[in-house]
């Protein structure tokens, strides 16, 4: 059969029908209400919390946290309704500030901020961006793990009402994004502490974390978020076209859990069995390989032992646009990675990423990468197989696995939470 990848510049991919287990995609649900009605409905019916307008009556300084442009959250649709609720509670604009919770990502440009929040917000409110590595901007939360103190942006202590805006989608470290993630890693400091959070689920099977809200990392996140003073969240669930399907508002734990229930219905996909070859695209999650990795986790769940995965992604930022150690050391040598980690050459965030990719690829199978932004030299240096086109990649995979190899295709893989219902291989 002929399959069109979501990148319109790529030619059709020819997949033998007798080898194909199926093409799977999540996030296909369409909205039944307008964005305004969905968001207003959530704000008028908060979960586990008074209405935002009531909370605003006792507040003097409000800080609104919003994720950055690596996340799907259509904040420009959400923020006006939050502002309206704060105005109802008597707050004036000069007492409302915004902070972009970008974790360890790069700073957003002015154009990106406008696209995220809307021109009116950027022109009429103070909008700042979190700096995870500027120690003068960080204060302790009182939470410590293995001798590492968890720090947060000092602006949180200057506010008496903190609101988090986010999006709920399956996540390989925290089960789902959203909720308290806006605090950790969103406005947290120090790569050691952020790395410690990631390490919480390193030894857990991917199937037990992706799309599972009860895990060690999420428990730590919720603890830090409470200590940081997160009062209220507004989280949305969006489809593959970033249309808002559902929204929840209220308590950072109780409202979030309700949102997870909605997200599970949108993103869980039943798959009959694992495959010898998994083809997936990272469309919409492919700034670089670091981000495209989101699609690798559901692919890992669908891989037989010894399988080949084919990643198709743009990755204009290459392997990792802001952490050169990823390209320098690659994913091939687990012993070397652990040695560098133990010596402190690699911080826990970087070493976790290197080790997690080693586990999913080097210990389970091989990865073939097709990307305009990653060269053959870089792909092979870190331990991958390089192909110029998807068809060449699939042909290589059949050559390596044999003509009878089974194939699964995951479309928009970063938004899929696979559930294998026949685990007998």
C-alpha cells in the first residue's frame, strides 16, 4: 500500500500490505464546542478549588505560568478568559504578571511570545522568561533528593496567587504532561535537580510510565509544585490540529487527574501485537532529536526484541540544539556514559537522556533516521543508521529483518499511548 507521511515534501512510502499490521494514530477526535465555551466551562466549574475570581479577591500579586513554544498549548485562547476571571475578582492589570515556564529550553523570541500568548498580552502585561541557570533568580523549595536541592524561580515567592497553564498529553517521564509540570521542570533551576526528576523512572518499563499518572517522577513533581505555591491550573487537551477538545481548571492535583482521564480517551490506542519494524514520524515534536524522542517511546512499546525503528523527522536543531554533550558522546556506550555521569562530567539530565535512548534502541534493536536536519555523519556518530528517504530506510529494514518482517506505522507518534493487547510474541 502507499502511505503519505505528514511531511508533504516527502514522496509516498510503499509498504507491502501483507507485512503491515496497521497504521495507528491518536488525537483524531474533533471538538464539539467552541474553544471559548470549553475554557469558560472549565473555569466556571473548577475541580477541587473555589472559582478563580474568588481566589483573586484575596490576592495582591498574581503570577501566570505558561509553557513555551515546544508545547502545543494554545495559550492565546486561554489567557483572555483567565484575565477576565481575575478582573471579576477585583484585580487590576498592574498586579498580573506572566512567566514563561520553559524549563531548560532556549529563550523564546518576541515573535514566538506573541504567537504563544497573543499580541495584546505581550503589549499590556509584564512577560518574563524563566532562566534555569541564573542562580540569582532561584530560591530553594525545601525539597531535597539525594543531597540535591530543588530550586524554583524567585518570582513565585513574590506572588500570592500562582496559576499554571498547560496541555495534557502522554509523556515518557511523568506519565502525562500538564499539572505540576509547569513548576518542575517548568520554573525549576539547576540541571542536576531537573535530571534527578527524570531519573525517577529510568529503570521503570516504558509501558509502566507512558500514559500512567502514578509514578515516582509525578509524585516528586506534585510535591515540589505544592511547596512552590501553585494554586490553580488551567489545562487543555488538544487534537493533532491543536484544536481544544477538553479543558480542566482548579486544584493542581484533582483537576489534573480529571484531565488525565480525558486525555487517556483521546490518546490511548489499542495495537494487536508488536512488530519487527516500526515506522514513526515526530511531526510537530521535531525541533531536534531531543524532542523527537517523544515518538520513540511509543515506538519502543511496539518493538519486538531485535526490531528496527525508523524515525522520520525534520529536526532543524540537529541532534540537540542546546546540549552539545548529546552529540559529543552519543548513545552507543553505556559504560562510558555511566563513567562520565559518576565523574560529574555529565549532569543527571544529560546522562539520563543518553541512557534512556541506549536502553530503548541499543538494547532493544536499531534506529534508522530520516531527517533534513541531521547529517549522515552525526547520525552514525551517535549510533544510528542513516537513510536519505523513508523508502530507502524501509528497504534497509527489510534487508536486515527479512522479507516477511511485520510492520507497524505510528502517525504523529508523540501523541500516541500504545496498549498492546496480545503480548504473546
